[in-house]
């Protein structure tokens, strides 16, 4: 008997968009997969040779890179942040469209000009991608790694700016009203720092 193929899938929005694609490929998870109260992480599928594991998005890359899963579905943000040489993205599934954005409090933006930045301090879940972004612009980025609640960083003095993932064509959960310019976002009470 051959080993099962393990596919790592992320919890959250990408998962809900990926399930119909998996179903079209004949990969339908067992009923327990849909039970939101279940603490199970490993699931059988209708295809006996294939199992799914449901993990955090950042962990998908790690499971695949280290051989615990043979395939994974994850956003390009995760691929860019980890840059594991063992990973490659052979297929763009055209799901989970998001962008990394920077924001700062509105009162700061009123007197701020990003063209004059030489150093920034930001809170982010994506320190490597953020550092690379700013380095390409000649700006030194001091990144404080957070895994959530980015909008608290400026209000508590942790960092004056945040870099976070926001859905394209939609509003961030942090924003009831936002205006975007390119890949920059402005949560409520915040202002875009983008200048064209």
C-alpha cells in the first residue's frame, strides 16, 4: 500500500474558496471537516489516497517545505514571507485576492510625507516582505512581529504604522469605511500615506 497524499489547507477565507476547487477535482473531505466545533486537524476524503490537514496559513508552508504534507494551498503572501527554497507555486488558483498595505493614524498622516522617510517602525505579521518592500525604496524598516490586532500597535505606542493584509475589492475587518490608493489602506481614523 502506498502512502497517502497529504494536502495542507489553511483555515479561513482561502479555505472556503478552495473547497469548491477541491470538490471539482474529486477531493471532498469527510463530514467532520465542516464541523466548526471539531478540534480535529486531519481528515479523510472521498479519495482514499488523499487526506487533508487544516492548519494556520503560515503553517501550510512549513508542513509542505519539511515534507509533512506533499501539497498545500496558501496565499502568495505566505510564500513571499517564508521563501522556503523547497516550495514552488505551479498553479495560481485565482482565489483569496488580497494586498499588503500600510496605514498610519490620520493625525500622523496629516504631517507625514512618505517620500522623506529614511526609517520606519511598523507592526506587521509579514516582517520579511515588509523589510524588502521598504529596502527597495531606500527606507530602513524596523518591524515588530505581531500575529493579529495590528490596529492596536499605534494606539498603545508599539509602532506608529502597521502593515497588514487586506482583501482586494473589499474592506478590511478593521475598517468600516476606508479609502484605498494602490496597495495602501486607511482604516477608520487612519489616513493613507500613499503619494503618487
